[in-house]
C-alpha cells in the first residue's frame, strides 16, 4: 500500500464488546465510534487486530445481536473507500464471511505481512504464537475444528450464545488481570516469537494485540515489537504516517 501524503494507517485491538455487561460495553462501543469518526478523517486504512467481540459466532442466518453502532461506523468507513482489515482473536475466532460481505472488510485468520509505504509489518492477534500456552493451543484446535463448529451450529442460538458467553465470563474471571501484566522480555511469548521471526524475516514492525498492555519495544537494531493494549481500560492505538509509527492513548 502506497500512502498518500497526509494519510495514515491506524491499528487498534481488543474491544471485547459484550463484556463484562451491557452498560459498560455500550460505553466502550460509543467511545470507539467517537475515536473512529476522528480517525477516518485522515485514514488510508484501519487494522483491527482481534477480539472486537468478547464472543462471536456466525450461524448460517444468525449473528449475535447488538454492536450496531460500531458495525454501522465501520460500514461508513468502508463505504468512504478506507481499507478495513480485521483479524480474528481468541474471543471471536468463529468469524466467517459476515463482516467481509457487510463491511467489505478483509478478514484474516492468521498473521499476515503487509508493506505499508516502505516499511514491512507483521500483523496478527497473537494468540497461540510462541512457546508455551499449550493448553490454549490444544483448545484452539478444537474450537477451529470444522466438525466441532458444525456441531455447535446445531445448538439453538439462544442456547449456544448464552452458553458461550457464560464460559467466556468464567475464563475472564479465572485469568483476572494477568493479561495486563508485562512479564519481562524473556517470559513474554510474543516477544520471544518476534525475536525468532526477526531472524527469518525482513520486518520493521511486529504488531499484536491479545496481551492487554501497550508497549513499544525494540527487539533488534531495525525492528520493533508493538502491543496495542486494549479499549477495556487503556484506549490505546498505533498510527503510522508513512515514516514513523507511534503508540498513543486516545483522550477525548
């Protein structure tokens, strides 16, 4: 993607709409819409790097209700000719083609490499990458198995979505604030993963979500690791103007 002068690329992740309750989720959704309405004024592209929703499942003719303000805002962004790139996360990995059809968005299920201007970006949500987390990697294989998805689809949405929301809440209660704590370079799996990948690939930036803290960390002389934080408490995002990338906090 060649960037026109004055245009920027925005990166943000981990909205977890629907959690922990309807009231706070709606406040967060309204805040995101206000941010996106500002960003679209000079955006060439917007990358949403996973976990838009705390749970998402696409039945053949049914999707979870709600989130219409954000979806409507994203539709306006796409209709304005702004490229919209959406990555699945560990909470909304059951996306199919709804967002690509309704929003004309590019939807990705695995990390991707993009050339923006003269810079190379390795972008993904980050779940299941790097060493460790073997329990989640095993569960992800089950969740992404086509047979398991087929069987879940046979549950009535009133049952399936309620059941999934229950277990999502239980998972959040179990992990608590552990995703918000930086463990150090040698223990952060995504940093370990990025350092290894940097030996194999010519990449300027590794950009991930998943870990709910914001950090801009050099991993060698020419490559930086960016974690985008979240919109549950941080309201952080990254912006690239064709030359420099900044990790920022949005304050109204």
